[in-house]
C-alpha cells in the first residue's frame, strides 16, 4: 500500500508541477520576478545551493535570489552586513509570499524534490545527524512540509527535525493534501516568516527510537 501511495505521490508531483509551470509562464510570474531581482540588485536572479535529499544524496536546489551577493554585502564603512541585513527589498517580498521557492518546480520535475516532504538541509548540518535524524532522508525533500505548517521559521532546527521524522513515519496522500492546504493558509497569513539564523542543536534521540534504528541497521 505504501509503495502504491508513493507512486501516486510522484505522479501527482510531475503532473501538477508541469501544469503549474505552464501557468506561471503564461501569467508570466517566472519572467517578471527575475527582471525585478536584476533591476534592484547586482548578481544572478537564480540562487543555487547544495542540499541533501533522499537517501542522503546531494543535489542543487533552485531559488530566486533574495539576498545581496557576497561582494555587495558591506556597508559604506566596510562592515560586513548580517544575513538579515543582506535581504533585499524584493527578496523580503518574495520570502513573505514564498515566491522565492517557485524555482523548485524544476527540482520537482527532475525528481530531486517533491511538493511535500522534509525541507532539504545543508550538508554541513547533515554531518551532525545520527541514524535517527537521518530518517528524514527516507523520502524526497519537499517545497513545503509538516514542520512548515506547524511553525515554519518559528521552530528551531531540532523541532523541525522532529516534525520531519513524524511525517516520514505517518506519510499518506491525505496527509500531503492536508499539508498543501495548510501551506496556502500559512503563506496567506504570513505566519512564521521572521528571519532566523538557525539553531544547530539537534534534538535528543528517544531511547526507543534509538533501539529501533539500531535494529533496522543490523
């Protein structure tokens, strides 16, 4: 049953992403956003970064650039700007509306991401994972996920991982549909969009979960 649902999930990802891509080109949001980015700040319109996906494989994630490029990230006195200060005016709007994530449609089409799943994290973060935390890599990472509709950036890293693992263990198509509808509500209300530098503290591994993970790896 789970295998069949995963197949349906992938078919849904491909179908909806292709339809959305066509609509966005016609609208044409995907053309207007890059122009606004290039007109208001130096650098490319699209930002790429290595992230860790399903089965721990590294892939390139695509996003519209929302921050100043490193070369432009200094004030008139030569002080390096903080990550929060580097967010551009257009970038702030893109983050608030989650439009910066639109480029991930291409990640969905090439199979490195899904609409719903654990958000992909940096390799440097994954290096600190235990087998328990790596359970979030049992499914494709998503543009949105269980953590994003339960606090988004108001959650620290440890809390997000716990929600991700909960999603992996309880995945169903109905759960995906519920997350997608909740995501629309979260974006519309602009909930949890405050900038967060990140919390690198990992959650403690529950004793029962640790034993189950060890048994599964034998």
